[in-house]
C-alpha cells in the first residue's frame, strides 16, 4: 500500500523576491481593518525563521524571548516605513530618523554565517539564529531602499492583498504577489464576470 502524503504547504508566504518584503507580509492586510498578525507568539517568529531563514531544515531554532518578538515587529514596521518613503517622491531621505536609526542599528548585528561542509555544500549557522535573520532583514531593507531594484518593487493588484514584491519579469508588468493565489483569484473572478454578462 502506497502512502500518499501531500507535501506540506508552507505556513508562511514567501516568494516576494526579497527577504525584507517577505517579512513585511507577516502583517497581512496592513493598514486595513482586516489586518492580521502572523507573528502572534515567539513560536511564530521561530517558525518563520525556520521556514524562511537560510538554515538547514533540521536545525532547531530556539524560541526567542518575548522582547525579541516586540523588536521583530518594530523592525518589520520600520521596513515598511522606510520602503514607503523610499518609493515616494522624496525617496529614502524622507524616512523618519527613528525608523532609519532602528534599521541601521538592527543591521549591525551578526548575520547567518556560511560554512562549506565536507560535501561541498554551503551550510548557514548562527549563535542566535533568530537575531541573525532579523539582522539580515534589516540589511536587506537598507540596501533595497537605496538600490535600483527599488523601482521594481510593486504592490500586489489583489483587492484583498497588501503584499509587495520585486517584479523581476522581463516586461516589468507583473501584477500579482503570486499567480497561485491572487493571480488565480483574479482570473476566476474575471471569468465569472464575463460569463455572468453572457448569460
Ligand atoms: Zn497578492
């Protein structure tokens, strides 16, 4: 008898094209009345790092203290503030000093360290795996805000989605954070609208 088990669906959304943008999405529907916190507990934060961090799948990620969860959420909102400013007319210079300093400070912490193992693979590790990924996120945001790639950051066209992503498509006209979710929903509702009109 064959055991058929579906591959587990990753719990957190990824694929925005930049680590800092994936992290921003842990507050779903930011700015709307339906905003949902995906990092509700310290375990959620450890799980996010386990899924999206660079570490081997079998590395157990220590659950951080509660203060780190508070810091992680502050960091996330600072990323959003910086990138919102950077995408605006005044550019990254209009980012408030408090958020800029928060990100600059977070970026000074140690990031995950690559090690070449005996099989020739690169394996990442860190003394503080959660803190190291938060430092990576801060560095990613600081670098993105002042880079040409910023022009490729788009907001998803999904009406019930506030995700941002990096549009690396050649024509530069990607509209959805993901074809599997928002893109498909849109295709289906277009189909329904068209067929309703036909009927
Ligand atoms: Zn979307």
